[in-house]
C-alpha cells in the first residue's frame, strides 16, 4: 500500500505564519496539530470531495473525523452545494425574516419526536446554552446536573481545565453525574432538593444500560428529572441525524423536554437548532436568545437540502452498514493480533481506543496507529464518523491500511520500546470530560 512521504512544506509555512497571528494557532482545539502526529500529518486541508480530502501540498486522504462530525453526506455533496449556491445568489441575510426559517422548522418538527417548536443558532454551544436558559426560566432554579461535553459557554466551560476568565462562582451551580449510573444522578437530586433546573446529557458511543423493568438509562434519567421538577435536555449535537432520522432520542425511545441539534444537520454549513415542547420553548418569548446570523439563509438552505436527502435516500442505513463493516473487520483483526486496539462506539459514530498491556489508554500507541494509517492515505483522528459518501472501496482501503498499521503497532509493542517507532510527536489531550 502507498506510504506517504513525511513532507508538508506548504502546511509548515502556513503554520509558522499562523502561530504569529492566531492565539493557539487554530480556531478549533480539536483540529490543532497536537491532535494529530506532528511531522507525519499535514496541518492544513484545502478541499474535500465525497469522503476524501486534499491537503495544501496535494496529498489525498480518506477522511474519518469528517470535520468533527458535520459532514454527514460528504464533502461537496451536489444537492447541498447547489442549494447553497442558489441561495447565495438570492441573498445570505436580510433586514427581515426569510421563509426558510419556517420551512426548516417545519421539517425538523416532522422528523424529531421532541420538536414542537424550533429556534436556530450557529454552533452547538449556542443552543445548549439556550436550553439551559429555558430550563432555568421555566423552573425558577439555577443548578444544573450534567453529563458529557456541552460547548465553550461559561455555564459549562467553568467545569473544564480551560476555565480561565470565567467567574468561579458558576461552578457552584454545576453537578456532574456518571453515564449509565442512575444512582449518581439520584444523589445530586437528593443533595440539592428543589434546586436542579435541568438534567443535560449527551449520548456517548455506549448504549444506555437497561434496568430489570426494561427501561434504559435515558428514560430513567428523564423520569427522575421530571419527578423532581427539572427538565430533561438531550444534547444531540453529535448523535442527531446519525443514529436515526429522529436522532438518538428516536433510536433509544425517549422524548426529552428539550433537545439540541447541530453538526450533521446541514452537512458542514453552520447552523444549530434548539427544539422542544411548546410549554418550555415558549419561554424564548422572553429569554434573551437573539443573534444577527441565527437566521442566516445559507445554513438554512443547506439544512433544508440535507433534510430532504435524509428523507429520500438511504443515508442512515448506509452509514450504519459501512461503519459496522469497518468496526467489525478492524476490531477482529486487532483481537487476533493480540493488540489492545478497538474502534469503539456505534457504527455511524465511533472513536479509537488503544490500550497498553496494563489496560490503560495509551496516547503513544494510538499515535503510532495514526502515524501508520495517515502514511497510507487514511486520515483518522479522535472521532470516527461515516458519511453517506464513504464507499465500499473506501472502507476496504481503510481496513487494509489499518491492518498494516496494527501489524506495525504490534512490532512496536513487542519491542518494549514503542517510542522508537514514532516518527513525529505524539497526540495530546483535549480537555473534554468523558463519563
């Protein structure tokens, strides 16, 4: 299989310019060079088509982070691209409202179980923050029970190591619980009677546990929240339109009071949505949630085109089938090889886990795998997303590259000195908290 030369002169020159002008050098932490193997991976991509991307030095790769999840259908997916081009010619933002606001809201309410009303934002953090405001307004309470990652806004970011510049008092309102541990959530309610405004959580790549009565963790969490006078908010920024057309809530049979969508809903164009029950969404008549670009017609046109593709094409079955094939083949090979490697999660949305012989997550070993796959034209990162444009040929090439990378990883592990096999700098850690 083709092995790429480790030379990216244009990428390196751009990076040298960037670090002089851009704090941290990047706009998005998870896209920064420290999330990939430096010296072996390009730093800048110039274009994408289908499931493939090209860097600024002309090298091509099969892409799996897929821009951290927004690319659901594929790069430059014709129906979406054409809809956006048409809309650009008509106008991108106006003095008054645009019909697309109504049309896309109608589409979402027809697809998502919890969606009775809709408001739009641009980023996931916009709508998770709006959801928390709505919950606080509706309940008259201030405290939040949370699980997972919910964006860069102060209310959540205060809980992370990147909380510089945020009043520490905000942390007193935040209470973290553990996924699939209903007891940890019960403890929060017991310790804060009458104070919890909402339970907000995302669904990781692990199925919710089911109790003896057949109720899953999401259903139990909603019941517990509502029983204690709190709203249940499902953060579907990542899972929305991947697990099913109606999101993880439809897949797992739970109807949240509020839900947050983004990423895949417009195939890479900037838009997010807060949806929910009318009785709670009507709080937005008074809750301050208003932005110049929340009615931007480009994101709305892209969302409308994307939703139509989801409704008319076998997008969801395809990403489940291709993802399942990828996971099964690579995980089976790794198990036979005796390496602690696994693609975790669900077929449409996974992650890479590499453990050492002590059973600990090992970033050095993960870096060796990432190094060997990117050299073979496969760009992995943290998340593993499948798009509608990933073909059987793409999957087979990825499997072949991964087999070779795992064999190389085994040699590195067996040597007792795996660091000698890494040609660049190992990947770092993004602060995101995992439960």
